[in-house]
């Protein structure tokens, strides 16, 4: 080594630690660090945890782990993951461990966080499905709204997973049941038509409350109707409840029903088509029959409902959640008499709307001219 090279090497050895220390100091004092740290603690980590939990609950992994700790192979078998993809399944499960939702012991995965344990309980299925609904449908509208507008894109019914929504809707079950308690005749024979039955759980509640009730349960979505039919069979109700796929707007049924129910789906109809849909529901009622419609309404100051409302604003079907007064007026315009809008829980935006069909001119435009009473509570 000549003298010049030796001098350069010595200089470099002295400068390198200094340079390293300086760049470390620069990295450590980067003003973006505290912002990133705050974001990741307050926003990003909870989002990752929620997404992992929603997926673990929806795929049944939490349910398996609630029964007993499981190793990779038994989870892979349960999920029907091919051999080649098992390392990927392990990577996902290990991420769940690092996020603190799962733990491991003796080569087995187990539930660790309180949230994972709660979501694994069968009684909390509607909560787990609500988390999945939020992540799969609410997050995309918040994320994509401006891009969707630029591209002229809208959500369609196919963008929703009907079976997830059917399960998440049951988060409102207690309020729907309270509305049914106030409306349902528990003794005489009742012919019920439920439009948009989802899982069929509300029809089951009505059938168990009145052993003489028979029902037709209809849902627009094929897979949802098929799942509801399976549920009716499992609940021992297949002989009293006919379940079918169908659209309220084109249902070919006689005006034979004592009660028509629509729970949590009036916003699947565009605002300017709601009167027609309600007329159609009235046309299926026997004289003196009643409508029970339950729905969340606008104006509750609830972020979840705001985003649901936003989703339907960006969809190529349906429309925003109703204003309670507007919907009561639409029932009246559709020819229902004795229209009432009742809050189920004071202060909550969820309401039950009832109306009676006198039977005259059901569904005909002349029925619109009658001036029925409207009461809002
Ligand atoms: C949010 S889910 C509610 C499910 C159930 N009613 C509940 O409250 O648990 C709305 C359901 O209404 C159904 N639906 C929407 N429009 C319909 C129509 N025109 N005819 C029949 N069903 C309809 C959808 O397919 C969906 O399953």
C-alpha cells in the first residue's frame, strides 16, 4: 500500500463512525417520526388488528381456536388450504400472533386477546359480521369515493356479500324483535310475508312467538335465500315457512297476508321508488292486513350509519337511509292508513313504521288520494 492509500484508509476509518453517528442522529430526529409513531399507534395498528380479527372470525378460525388450540395442519385442513400454501397460512397466523390477537404454545395457535375471545363466541356472530361489513364495505367507500367519482364507478349489489350483511343485520335483532312484539298477534292464525328475510331469524322469532303462524320468506339474493332455507330446515320450520328467492317488485303472490314485514332494507329501494315498493307490499296484504317496516333513519349522529348512508349514495341501486317523516309520508302515499312511526329505543335512530291496508284499491293510484293519519312518536 502506498503512502497516499494508507492516508486515505486511516482518514476513512476516523470519518466512518462520525458519518454513521451523524446519519443515525438525522434519522432519529426526522420530524416525521413522531407523526408516524402517532399514526401507527392510534390508527394503523387498530386497523390491522380489526382486519385480522374480522378475517379470523369470518373464516371460522376463531371458532376453531375457541374449542381448543390448533396446530397449523389442523387449521389448514379446516380451511382446505393446499399443502403448497401452508407457509402462507402460517405467515398470516404469525402476523396475528405479532398483532397480539393470537398466542402460541407447544406448536399450537390459541386465542389471546380479549377481543379475539369475545368474537369467537357464537352469540357474538353478528358483531363479528359487523366488523367484517365495516372492513369490506364501509372502508372501501371511504377510501375510494373520489376515485369512484372520477371514474364514474358505482357499487352494485354484487359488491356486497349478502350472507355477511344478513349476519351483521342481526346486530339490530333485539330492536326488530321489540317491534314484532308490539305488532304480532300471538294467538290467531297469521300469514306472514317477510321481504328481504336475510338469515330468516326474524321469521323464526315470529313463528316461535305464534305457533299458528305460517310464512313466506323471500330474499332478493339467491345465496341469502338458499342459506335462509337451510336455516328454516335446521330450526324445524320448513313445514311452516316457505323460503324463496324473489323481488318484492315482481312477486307473484295472492293478496293473502295478514302481516308483511320489511326489516332493514327500505334503503335497497331508490327514494323515488319507495312509494311504489310500499304499494306493492300493500297489494299483497289481505283486507285489514298490516305492514311492519323497521329501519335505521337518518339524523342519529352515528358514524356507522353515516358511512352506510354514504355506501348507498355510491351504489347503483337503493338510496340513502330515510328521514322518518318522509318515510311515514311515503307509507301514507302508498295507501296505508293509521300510519305510525315509533322509536324503539328513545334517542336511537331505529324506528318501526306500521300501517294498515283497508284492502280497497290496493296498489292502485287512487289509493294515494286517501288522506291517512300519520303519527310519529
Ligand atoms: C340488510 S339485509 C337485512 C336482512 C334481514 N331483513 C334482517 O334485518 O336481518 C337486507 C336484505 O334485503 C334483501 N332485499 C333487498 N331488496 C329486496 C327486494 N326488492 N326484494 C326482496 N328482498 C330484498 C337483500 O337481499 C338483503 O338480504
